[in-house]
């Protein structure tokens, strides 16, 4: 495990020969040494690979069983001492033969883990040769030379120097049954499960196997290393493809090609898994008693190198692929259905939206149009109000008008300049002083107009602020901060852009052209006067930082609980070609400062729909005191 919690694992499928123990041991050693040289800290080999799984009645031959025992002793002395290594072998204990995972570490045998579930159907007949692990009747066995070795499936390996590294093992069929040993192992604390397998290949099985491993890793919130037998097993009746899989919490980190023996590596983030388990503690650990589990300390080599993991620059945006449109449509429909329910419940006649010519109000308007169509309501009952002020430019003003026209909603224009100047006079503010009062007075005036229009027309004010703005507190308290239902509150800025682009392409025509103009417009609250050329002078990302970075910070800091130092590490790695380390550090510090100082705004936000795994609603996923200190978080990234 490196300092950020990444554990390098390897699923190793060597070429074997059925019954040729010397040949198999030679290839196991070679593969283990190569994996260790490449930084693997946990190495997994296939089921019964010391002898071959397909030995059949040769398992009843004393010569083969004795040779396997000799091989286990030889491997203990010659395998690399640093990694925790699991090798499949037949093991005879007290006159019974077991299909085992043999755990090696530090030049010795740590445990024999017997297979619990022995398939005896179809092409499998393991009960002909092996005894099920659940009938062992003891958790230790006397091995050669009188050495006592743990002999149980209820075992968790842990490293005292790396407390988040905890490993357990199960064997092939153990995964495919309802009461998999890995369930109990994970509840006892194992966050990496290894599976030594010899799963024959038939048409369609690879997809099923992949889904099974993915789901087990998701259900158990663990890393799962599935190592399958490949070339060399007998093809008398079956073919083995070496389908290796490494998954983490429902995601495939690495997958081998079928019919290609070799080494498969991935870095599992055990800190991330540990954080997620603590977050779900009430569901994950409730009522569990681990008194029967055996905890075995091991000394696993550290990996201080860089991780081979990559991180998406846009973690909130659906990934390219065949389901991109489906996922995007789902997000828009989630927003729509949240609003539909609220409109129906309040019997609202109209929806009132402040339209600015920017991204957020454009998305809110598009979602509201969907909701009205779903309800069979006239789009003219959507009242879009554009409220030009001191900072409004001709570009955004025209975009507001053209988008409203293209969508067929009612547009009203209310110039707030005179009202705000009168307000300045009332409170004794000099309009030449372009301070926070100058800016926020405009935002609050606009909110008053929206609220009173909604009251007048029997409608609801639809909020436009997004998740990124909530995270940074980039909203005027009781100004654009407030609405009657906030459709964008679960949508970060990078996703806002994606959704608008999707809707633009779907709508086509004038609406598409206008939305493309909006997508190309600088992000700005337009509360300060334009420059001499009439262009936007107040650019949000110049003030708070690039949203692509802030959304990235938000995802890993809030969703996965990464430490500030780890967030910085993955950000530097991900954006090394886009931003300097100094720029990343600057905006990361700004993110934490604003995230903590602006919590008071999030503590009283309006209702809004959750669309993804991150939301900052105080009634949902995020509960935080408004006066918490940020000093601990900043101290980690102060260098």
C-alpha cells in the first residue's frame, strides 16, 4: 500500500501441465517473482494450480498428493517474501483431502483455506475427491514437522503497519452460491477478497462471471481479485480461458483477455473502501458478530511508487459509450419528475424562472419545459423573466430572449436598474462603490421580483443554482440562493454543460443555435459593469477557479472522503497536462476555504432533487456544522 491507500494486486495465470508438479511450481515461482518485481503486494494463482484442477481420479494417487505437499514446502522457502501470495493446492489433513488456497508470506505458510462449497453437478464432481471445508471441525491443522497451521475459511489477514489492508480468500464455487464465505469475511473486516478459480469456459459465461464478480465487490464494498485457470488444464471435456478480473466496489479495474495466460495488475484503493464502509456502517455491520473469525498478522511489502490508477477528469459526467444517451436522459428525467411532483402537489398554475442567458437558468428552463409537457400544461404558463442590470451584456440579454422564444414560453423583461438605485438611496449606499452590497442588492432584487410574480400568478419560483455553486457558496444569501424548488441543486457545473449540449442536439433548430451560444458564453453573475467593449468583465472562474477542478475536488472530497493530500495527489496526476501543480494547489485551498466558510448557506437551501451520488442537502446526504474549522484540512496541503 502506498501512502494514499493503493494496494497493488495481481491475478497470475501461469501455463501448467496436468499432474506435472515440478513444471507447475517452476512457472508459479517465475510468475510470482515477476509480479513482485512489478510491485504486487497481493498475488493470486488459480485453483489447484500446483497439480492442475483437471486431474480427476489422480487425486486419489499418493504420488500426486505427496508431490503437492513437497511443492508447498518448496514454495514457502522460495516465493518472494514481501507479498501475500495465494496458491491453489490439494492438501491432506487428518486423512482427508481438501481443495485449498495456501497463503504464503515472509518465507512461510500462513494458512490453509479450504473450499467450502464443492460443486457436484454438470461437468463438476469435486465431492468425489475432496471434503468440504465446513466439515473440518477445527480451525488449525498439524502440518509437516509438527508445525501447526491455521486451517479455516474464517480468516482475515491484516498488516499492523497498513491497518486498512485486510485480505480473505474463497475458492471458485464459493462465489457462485448464496452463502458465499466472502460475505462473512467482509463483515469481519476483509476489504480485499481473493478467489482462486478454475471456471471452464462456455458461450455466454464470461459476461455472467464478470457481472457476478462486479456485484460481489459492490455488495461487500470490497476489492475482489478473481484468478482463473487457463492454458494447460485438460481439454478432455472442457476448455479454460484464464478469465481474470479485478473489481472494486462494483467497477472493473482490470480484466484479462480470454485464452491469454499471464499477469493482470490493478491498484485497489483500500482507503476509499474503508471510507465507504464507515459511511454505510449502519447497513454494513449492523448485528454482525465476528467472534468466529481468525485474524492473522502478516508483513506485506510496502509500495511507495506511483499508482497505475487513472481518474476521470469529469467524474460527474456520464462516460462515453452505448449508454451515454440513456444515462443523460435519465438525469434530465429525474430533474423533471422532481418538479412534476412539486407542481402537482402545490397545484401551481405557473412556473417562474429568472432567465439570465447563462448555463444554469437555461438548464432550469429546459427541465421546466419537460415537466410542463409531462403534465400536459401550456408552455406559455412558464414565465421566464429577464432582469437586466448594471452588468448585463447584450449577448446574454439576447440569449435570454431567443431561448424563451425558441421554447415557446412567456418572456417578461424587468429592468432592475432603477429599483436598485432607489434601494441604494434608501440604505445610503454610493452606487460608485462596487462592493458586495452593490452586487448582492441586484441578486436580492431579482429574487423579490420572481417571488412576487409567482405569488401574483399562482406559481412556483424554479431555482437555477447548481451543485458546484452550493459547494463553493457562490450565491447571494436570500438572493439567487433562494427559490421554491431547486431543479439544479444536485447537478454540478460540468454536468450542466453536458445536459444542455444533449438537449440542444435533441431540440435542434433555433433552440440548438441559442443553446450553443450560451454554452460558449463566459460563466458570470454579471453583477459588475461590462468592459469598455461591452463584454463580460466579471468572470466567475477567474474569481473562484475552474469548475472542472472544483467538481473534481468535490467528488473525491465529499463522495469518497479523500484526505486533502490525497485529493491533491489525484488531481495533480489527472490534470498534469492542463494545470501546473501551483495552480491546482491554489484552487484546492480555495475550495476547502469556501466549502467550510459557506456551509451556512447550504444549511437552509430549498428542496431540490438528488440526481447522483453527491448532494449537499442538509436533509439528505450532507450534515455539517456551519462553524466548523477548516484548519486541519488546510494544514495537510500547506506545503
